[in-house]
């Protein structure tokens, strides 16, 4: 069963993103085309004019090399081969190398990308659309990716390694494999997932190779193409843009202008990323540090590495793989090396992409369409029955705990708790007194105002006391309501930001991803509530100890 809720009504998305989805006029200068299916032909025409056959061949060769030692489906193979064709384009999502995919939204991003391509192919059969997962192998924030949760049990990977996380050795992850074999249970699906973790992280030497294997296994049926952009041949395509950034330092100026405009529209809009004067890292032998410019030339922070202008440009030509774009330049790098039409991201990502359009214009690169990924609340058949029994709607459960308690208490109470009629009556009586006071002295007017404030405050206090008493009366029902909501919104957060996909793979007997692909609709732009029938057996739900 599927239900839809406008993102704005969930209370979990920023005003910036909901205004973007509403295509607010003041924000239209921040993007090129809104991601409607009908806008893709124009985007295709523009990309065709800016993406060469040479780039296609280089990209295809790089992907073939990256996939050399990996078994892939025919669909993925044909998608890689199709990239050489001028009628082939991509839809891309990117994400960090989260351990065992991390929270659910990792899966949702990729599924949104896959389904987008499937729907576009039906609409425009003369073109090929390839879903791309961009692995953030050059990222360094290990603390964000070194853990995942299964049924409220957090599993963490501790390592002292430094530099780009894609190069991290997977040594030591066998400890988590042992824990998973207990946590995931004895069912076929539980044992399959434990084995999948073992094959990915114990049989592949680096985090990037492990993640590629894992994601390829999960999405092998859908033709997903996984790219590691930390590749010398791909970096060579970006050398002119690296050079422009080193010499002109103009990207940060354009982004700063855009940030100022965004704040002028609404001071509450977030600033997602802050540009640097040079938005490039130097990466080599476990080093990942910013390049900075000073009066003597260029330096790599926290190292003794220095260059003159001539030296760094020569170094860039010879060793482009030592240069890595930061969060500002990474989107540009993506769009230069891929025949890409749209980027699929979460709210925070879309917000920072909206800061970059003028920087893209500076580099004469087409700006992609920005698609907010599907967000999903998964409700089991059992939970759905509880919702119905408690008289809750899908909209209700998005309310914060206290607001929801108040609403349910007012619904259950045999008499109204809302004192609005009494308040209006009181205000009408005082309106008459104000008329009298207007014909007397100011002191009497002040006394009327003070008495009105006192009585309105007293009425409000009585309303609160009555609500509190009724909450106590219906406490057992309210506790069931809150327990249910907590199970759906762990840690007062969206389920997709906490839970791992493995829990739902077990409950669905391995059909979880297939179900998402069948039911999600990327061009709908509403939050999805997906009620599912759990196929988990009792042995899947064993108690566990660590």
C-alpha cells in the first residue's frame, strides 16, 4: 500500500528545499531546468553539444578497466558499452563509502536513479539512459561512514588510517562479520547478508573495491554502473579546470555571490558549503590536504610540499591523479567526465548544488537538473494494523511526540479541551469594556487591559491543566501511540537516516530492493509511505547479545 505526503507537511525538510520543489520564483535563477520528465529533451540537446566522442571513449575505457576483475550482469556490461554511443546519457547519484551502505537513504538514492532511467527510456526510447553511482572514494570523513545500525545495535569499524577513505585497508572487518552472523539470524536471507558482508569486506583489500563489489551485488539486475573517479585518465579530462582554479581562484567568488543572494531571499536558508580560495586537495601516499596560495607560490597544508606556479602546473600535467576536487569542484568534475543530465541527491546535497550554477557558467559547463531523491517511510503490516486500531493517519505519525499526544488526547476526550470559544467570548466582553474605557481616563483603560490579560492567562492555564488531566486519563493509549511512533521514527529522526537495509531485506525475504524499484516514482516529488507485508519468520527475529 502506497501513500504520499507533501515534503513540506512532513516537518523534516528545510524551507529551502520545499521552496525549490514549489519552484518559488526567487529561486529559479539558481538552477537551469527543473527536473520534470518533459525537460529532458532540451537537457539532452545541450549536453550533446558539450560532450565529445573522445570523452565518451575515455570514460568507457576507464570503466572497463575498473570492472576488469568483477563479475557483472549483461545489463551493466551493455550500459558501459553504450556510453560510447552519442545517444547515451546518464543520471547520477553519489554517496560516501558507508559501511554496509549505512542508513537506508543510500539505497533510496540509487533506486531513485535506476527508476529515473527506466522511466526516461519509456518516454524517450531513441536514447539510452544509464544509472550511475559515483563512489566518493576521495572523501576523508571516516567518522561519518564507519558504522551502521541493525535493530538499534550499532556496529562500528575503528581504524587509525588517514587520507582518502577509498584507499583504506579493510583489514580488521572480520570482527564485524562474526557479530553479523549472530545479529542477522539463521534464516536464508540473514545468512546471505552475513556472507555478502564477508565477501565484500574480507575478500577485497580496500574500502573502494569492497563497496564496488557490495553495490554491484545488490543492484546487479538493474544495470547500475559504479564509477571511481579517482582515476588518472578521468582526472586528465579535468586538467583545464584544475588549471583555471589554480590560476584564477574565481570559483569561490561566484559561489560567494550566490550565497549572498540566497540569504537575501530568506535569511533562514542554510549555507551548505563554504568555498575556499582554491578548492583542490593534494592526495598522495595517505596525504589529503588542501592546496593554498601565498606570496611564494603554492603549498600543501600540514606538509613541507611547496610549488612555484610553473612547478605546480607541470606537476598537474604529469600527475593529475594527485589533485582532487573538494566539495565545490566535485560536481563540476562529475559533469565534465560524464554525459550526465541530472543529479539525484538528498535535501542537503540539492541545497549545495543550488549554490553552484554560476560557477558552472564560469567553466562553460552545462548545469544538470537537480532531482530530490525519493524518501520513504516503511510500515510493516503489523504496524499498519496498530495505526488503524489507534485511529492514526499517516499524516498523524509525522507530528512530533508532544503535538501528537495533544491531538490524540483531544480526539479521545468526551468533551472539548480547546477553550477557543470561551476565549472569543471573553474577548467580546472586554471589547465592550474598551468602548466604555475610551470615554473615561487612561488609568481605567490600563486596568481593563490588565484584567483582560489576567483572565486570558488564567483561561490558558485551565486549558493546560485540563489537557494534562486528560492525558493522564488516556495514558495507556497515548503510550501505545508514542511507542508506535518511536518504532517508525528512531531517535526522533526519519527512519531512512538510522536503519540499515539489511533489516528490511530479512523481513521481505530479499524482495526489499525489488519492491522499491516497483513502487517508487522519482518524478512525483512527494514523501512516500510504503506499507509492506513482512515475510520474516520467527527465527529472523531472535534475541541477540553482544
